[in-house]
C-alpha cells in the first residue's frame, strides 16, 4: 500500500467522521446491533482465521503473553458481541450540554460535547480490541483507522470485514467509519496525516508509545505498559489479602492490569508470604524477591533492579518487603507506570492515604487490580487504558472519545458595545443545562 493509498483512507475517514457526528442515537444503536449480530453469526469464520494466526505466531516464536492475548474461543467471541451490545445501552455522549451562560440579554453561550473526528488506533495481538474500539468510536461519532499486530492479521481482517458489512446495511452510515491498515510502513504514513487524523491511540510498550509520540504531529493518547502493584498493609485481613493478590496476578496474567509487583508490610510478611509463595508456586508462578523476602523464603530467586520496572504479562511476580505505607507509596510512584495499584487493609485512614497519594489512573482498596477495565467499570468497553494526564485517563470509554465546542447565539450584538467608556456590562449568568 502506497502513501497515496493511506492518504485516501484518511480522507475517506475524515468524510465519514463528518457524517457520523450528526447521526441520531437510534441510527448508531441500530448499526451497533447489526455489528453484534454479524460477529455472532460469523463466529466460526473468526475462529478459523484465528487458528491461522495462532499457527503463524507459534512458527514465529511470538512471546507467550502475546499468544495468550491473541487466542480466541467461542466465549471470547461472544464476549465481543456482549461488549458491543453493552455500548448500545450507554447514553449517547454527543450533543450533551455541559454549560450554558447568559452573557447578556439575547446573547447566550453553550458548551456541547462533540466527536473528536478521526481516531488512529494501533495495538498488538488482541483481536477483541477491534470490536471494542470500533463500537466505542461509532457510538461517539468518530471514524477509526485500525492497525493491529501482524500476528493477528487474519483475525482482525475478518472481524473488520464483518463490521463493515454490518455498517453497510444501515442507511446513512458511511462504511468508511471503520477501516484498517495492515503494514508497519502504513503506520509511518498514517502518522503524517495530521490534516485528516485527529488523535492517535497506541497500545503497547513504553518504547512503542514513545516512538509514536516522537514521529507524528498528531496528538497521541498513550496507552502504555501496566506495571501494577498490590500492597498488603499491616492491618490487612490475611484471607482477603490472599484472595485479592492471587486474583490480581492469576486471573489473566497477560492483561495490562495484572499485578506485577507485590509489596508486603514487614509486620505481616513472616505470616503471609509463605502461604502466598506456596499458592503461587502451585500455579507455576516464578517469584523473585528482595533480601527481606529471601530471609522468609530462602529458595526464592533474588530480584534484580530491572525487575521493579518490568511488565511481565506472564507467570512471574516481583515481591518486596516494605517498612510501611509511606515506603509503599513512594515505591509505587517511582517504579509504577501510572496504571493500576491496590492496597489491602482494614485501616480506612491508610486506605484513604494510599488512594489519594498513589499517582495512578486507577487506585483500588481491597479489590483486585483486574477490575480496572472499561467493561467492568460500566463504560461498555475501552479503546485502552490511558496512563497519560490529558483529557482522558484510565479505561477510555465513550467520554474519552468526545471533545466539546462552544455555540454562541446572539441577536446582532457587537464587541464594540462592550468596549470603551460607555461599555455594556456582561451578565455572565449561569443557566440550567438540562
């Protein structure tokens, strides 16, 4: 595909976005229902394509965590279907009145939500990201250009094809709302389309996100790695702590919200670490620990400095004994990625301090880090989890895909009337938004 072809895709997407911005909620929801039905009926075709991708990935020695994210089954496909239908039930984020001000009699200012425009979404290995991102973009009135990893090429291609066929069945909805590019060189070309693309959302490693940021003039909403922590406080309920910690690591180790480092207060380490070590070892989790951990579990491998800054997305966990809450917070803010971090404690004041002072997009008290997810948060789905501090942070759902515009309604007023010695005074009277 040439740069001219990528430009054509981007231009098509921009034209589609202008149409999508004005679609009624009913039309958008009918389109989403059609998309869900298409994936439901096409389940066998999706799994057939996915089998080809898995075969390719194994031949190419793709890393285990990526293969875990790549692998689909009927339950996962039905999960995609369920995710799209959950977006249908969400309130339309477009056209919501955020502010209304009477600047003066007959001069009224409104601020209303509107779509961003064209989204470029780049991600690895997860075919289920395609319907998630596509459905959220359509509901929020945005066009999207998708780029998945080459290991998921066949899966992504069939899913996009089914989605586009579904869109084409609904009058007034441009099929250019969802498009896909396929090669790395096309990504480089897409990054040059600042005239047509309004936001790039990369999902991958820090290095990958940094590469995107440094090679485009288009705004980037970074979805980077998840170096997530669990902290067992001195006043934790041990039964609760064990359940939460095990789930945070084992429920889906390849997920970006899986726990990668466990911190344990020195007052309870002796009591709780042997039990946790036994249970993790039974699940084939490789543990590495600091000197304090090694004194309690002599056969544990020593943790290297790099371990504290590593996202394993696999059956490996770093463990560290800390002196207390202050050290845990400092450690997380130093070594974490700003993704998701949890505290297990029965002390409400310690929990509140943790929730306030840990600088992450999701902070959790007495629950698994795995809850940090767009679907579980009730956002319908997510385009990813942002570790940025921009307009969207954490699981990015519909609200993260809209911006706003000001509408000023007057009756012949001029700025000159409000200037000079005899200037009229503005009222700036707040008006109800509902």
